[in-house]
């Protein structure tokens, strides 16, 4: 029988071992995009349990170890692979509930429950992944438990089956076969159970190969972010209004040109009847006076002028309140919003659109379930919409919903442009159901392009990709590679506009100068149809040189 102390040490050793080998797992990812990768996500997920497990005494029960690990993994879950791993541990915890020690049959039942929990949470389970490897391991555990009572033989059988199934994943998914690799999530799971087996078999707890990276406290990071944001405030007032055009309305481009002389973050969008304006300026009166040359103000929505420095001070206070204990905020309004984003310009854009809390992440760092949960709890609203803005964050957001009694709606936004479009479609005069439908319809119409670089040598669909090469992603799928950033962006934007477009918004990142971004804007405007307006936004995002939104 395995007691609580041995089980505790096994999980700690597994976390250390995976952290030591996370880069090895990361490199199995087929896409060479420099996003937060599988090994990193799984390592940070199980690593969240280490300190808590170390505090448990040798007299601890197997049940208490499993419960502590499951809770820590759930809250620390990052990325889809991390969430799946946390669900496996949650099922294991249920299977070991009430036990002071556990034998082969106990662990077999626990693994079976863990796998069922993981499959149930995935809307469309894909075979050839961590799900397949864990299921095969659980089935072997059930078989082995019936034929022997030795824990060592039992875990050896389970590990051998996991390794054999992992090797088969190469042929289960076309993208893995083309790249000649096994599934990254499946390998992460195999590393974990092998490390646990080694401790069960008398081995020592693994030794860290490197000093673990200490993650900055999420609240301290938030306070730092808002204090840095204060330095970024060039103009004081965020000014927004909507006009109905005059019969002989001048070209709205002239309004935008004027606003750029008195402020920044200028967005001017128009159609046949309406002009919508957003600008940061020290002279909101001038921005409003100039608008009267183009049309007249409408009452719904009403013009809005907000002092961003006061908003900043309020954010600092909110951060201090959060640090004091993360008590759920008292609902002051019907609807609130949490969005995941990275980059000062993008964060500001979401805040301007009405988002209460922006959780930093979505590029090289996926936020944990706990990060999202804290933001939900701190939002002073009866119902909170969550915009993950990344396909690898949706599952973590959905797990956060299960940890609160608040009414929460997770919209399946997979990109920053989709999140922005969803926010613009929100209407506070209608209810949750109608808003969910309208916001979903709005973001599903958005085409998103991403221009980044290859983080490693790779091969995709028969094409060799070299580290540092420019990658163009069409709605999340690798479209082509290039040597030049601007050429890649132009080619990708043209591709996105083929199905029809009225507006193209180009969000440039922290590695792009304003001068280069403006040159690209001029190039795009000259090469695209005259009917398409190209707008430029300083997003300040890492990793992606350009994020392209086409509507």
C-alpha cells in the first residue's frame, strides 16, 4: 500500500521532473509560434501544488494529498493541456477520497475517474493527444490491478502502456506524422507518471535542474502594470461620441487627421449614415466642436468624456483592495467584463470599451484559472462576461466559472480582434441571452491575421521552417512564411480581404516602431481597394509584430 507521505513525495518529484524537461516537451509542438507551450503550461500547472504539498506532514493521508494537489492544479491550470492535467488529478482525488493508504485497485479506479473527467470537459475530444495516452494508462491500470497486488509492478505496467501509446500518437494525427513527433501533452503526462513510479519504487525525489522561475505575484504585477500605465498617459481625457452625418458631410478622414493633431489613440469609423469617434486628448471641447462640421450628435449612445488619470488612480485602489483578500466585489451594475490581453495599447483599448479587468496574458504566458477567477470576483457586476481572446485560454476560463457562484458567461473569443468586436456589440439595454447571441455573432464575423516569427526550426505541411523566419497566420492557421515583415503583412491582409471587407485595423506590437507601422499603413492603403479603410493602433503587444482585424 502507498501511504500519504510517499504519494506526496511522488507528486512533488513529478512536478520537479516535468519542470526539468519542459523545454523538451515544448519543442514537440508542431507550430513553432512563440506562444506559451505545452511543457511550460503543464509544468506551471502541477508546479502550483509543490509548495502546498511540501507543507503536509508525513502523517498525511493519501486522500488529503490528492485533494490538496487537485485543488492547487485546478487553480493553477494554464492552457488546454494544463486544464486537462488538472481534471485528471481532480478525478484521481475523487477516487482516493477517504483513504489513508491506497493500493493497485484504488489507483486504478482513481485513474479511470480522472480520465473520464478530462474527456467530459473537452467538447470534441481528439485522439492522439494526452487524452488517448491517459485513457490507455487507465485501462492498463484496471487490467494490472486484477492480475497482481504489487504496487511496483502495477505502476511499471501503467508507465509501459503510457509510453507505448505515446509512441503511437505520431501515426494518430496527420500533423504529428508530418512533423515526425509524438504528442506534447501525452509526453508530459508520461513524464509525470514515470517520475511518480520512480519514487514508489524507492527512488529519491528529483532535484531541480535549474532554479524555478518565481512567478511575480499576480496582484503585484497588476499594481506594477497600472503604475506603468500612468507614465504612458500622454493625454488626459478619453473622448468618445457618435454622429449622424450631415447631408454634405466632408470626408471623415479629415476629422481623423484633425484629431491626430490634438491627441492619440484616434479611431474614426464611418458608414453611409454614422461616424463613430474615439480619441485621447487634453482638449475634448475641440474634439467635440470639430465634430459639428461633420454631423450632429445622437443620444444613444451618449457622448462620453472620462479622465484617464482618475481611472488610473481607481485601478490602483482596486489592486490594493484585491491584495487585501480578494473578497467578491459588491455588484454595482448588471453586467461586467473581464478580458485577457497583453500590450499597453490593447489593454487600454479594452478598458475604453468598458472592460473592468484586463488579465495579462495570451502570448507567451497563459493566465491561470485562479488569475481569471480573481478578476471575475473583483468585477462589481451581477453577471460577468469573460473574453479569453485565445483558444488556449478558453478551458481555463471555463474552469473558473465552476469555482464561483457568480453568473459568468465565457465567450469563445480566440483572438484580440474577436474580443474587441464582441465588446463593441454589447448593448446594456438588453439581457444576458440576447447579448450573448449578438456578441457571438459579431466576433464570428471577424477575420484575424497574425504576423510573428518562428521560435524554432520546424517542419509544417512539408515545408521546412527556420528559426527567426516570419510566420503569417490566417485565423490561427499557418498560411505561409516570409523573410520580410511588411511583405508578409501585406500578403496576409490581401488574403484576408478576399472574402470582402470594409475595415482593416492593424495593431502593431512592441517590436515595431511607429514610423515602420505608418509606412505599412500607407502601403496597405495603396494596395487595397479604395473602399477599404485602414486604421492603425499601437497595441504594444509582445510576440506578434502585427495583429490584423478585417471586417
